[in-house]
């Protein structure tokens, strides 16, 4: 296209004004015909080929992994500005604690909590879902994950891809039936195993490494919250810690009165 355009410029054909040099395309001018009509047909044909190709690619984007090309910008813009190690407290639980500490505290009236934590994609925030579609599948998060390095099943990239796959499955279900119909599947267990979520060390390495500010840790922590708060299921080591917190006020297995005993030894 540029070679034909440059040759038409040099020939002084109307509407083809000198726009500068074409150091690469000029090497191809020798294989093009000298007839202006043929050159115009080649130049216009190539121009329309480029435009139609771009438009076809834009239509292909929403159904391909390349959608991240467009979503990377809003996903980065809507990223949280708080420190990455800060977790959001559950409002319902926070209100209960406030009511326990201050009898005069009146919690706000809400519609009620349908579920604690995350079981399926409907429980995720819109930002979590945007994260899933923004994932470039580059694998930097998995490469930096210490759990993955030690051979554990966890892969932060797979967490995001599984979330996107489940979201697409739910979308197809709604398109087919007109509304969400129970399919006996969920993000937890069907797509993401419990071994994966409990392998996470919550170190934030995946969040730090992501070039488009995706946060797989939020999804993992939401799945953990559901397992513990809704199903009372957790690894035995964590259940032992819960028991120590309840009985001793500390994660260690000794009474508070014995905390300073180490100083006497």
C-alpha cells in the first residue's frame, strides 16, 4: 500500500500529495506497475483490506483472550489504592463486633446477607469479574508464586482463567434459559479445588507481579471465607488455631497466664 502510494506521489497524481519518504516501502516500488490506474487500484485495495481487517479483529476481540487489550486500561484505572496487604473487613461481621463492644451501637438496616464469602461467580465483585477478563495469561503471577514453586497445586493464573470460564458458563446458561438455572456447579470445587485455595500463603506476590493490576488473592480469600464461615471446613492445622484463639486468645496452645514463662527460663 505504501509503495503504491509513494509511487503515485512521485508521479504527481492528483490527491496524492508528497507526504515524506518511505525508506522501506520504496524498495517495493520496482515490482509495481507504472500505470496510475493500476497503482490506485492496488493502493485503495490494500487500504480497504487494512480497515476491514481491523474491524474484523475488533469483532473477534470480545470472544477471544485478546479482550485484555481493551480491558487493561479500565482495570488499571479502577485498581484499589490501598496497600496491597490490606484486607477488607466484612461489613456484617464488623457490625456484630461493634455491637458486642458497644451496646449502644445500632447496626444499619440491610436486606440481609445471603452468603458469607464466595462460592460462585455471583458472589464476586464486579472488579473481580473484570480482573478475570483482563487476564493476559502471561503467567507472571504463577512464576512468582512461592506455593507453585514448591510443587503445590496452586496457580494464580489458573484461578483467574477458571473464574472467567465459570463466568462464561453462567452467561451461556442465562442466555439459554432466560435466567440463571441451577446447574449443580460452582466456582469452588467444580473449577477451583480446596487444595488450591489452602495452598496460598497470601504473600501478595501474584498481585505485585501482575502488569495489569489483577488481584487473584481476593478471589482465593473469598473462597476461603465461604469454606470456613458457611461450611465450617478448614485444614486441621487451621481448626487447631481457631480452637486456641477461642480458648486462649492466641493462636498458640498455652494460656495467656503462661505467656511470660519463657522469660523465667
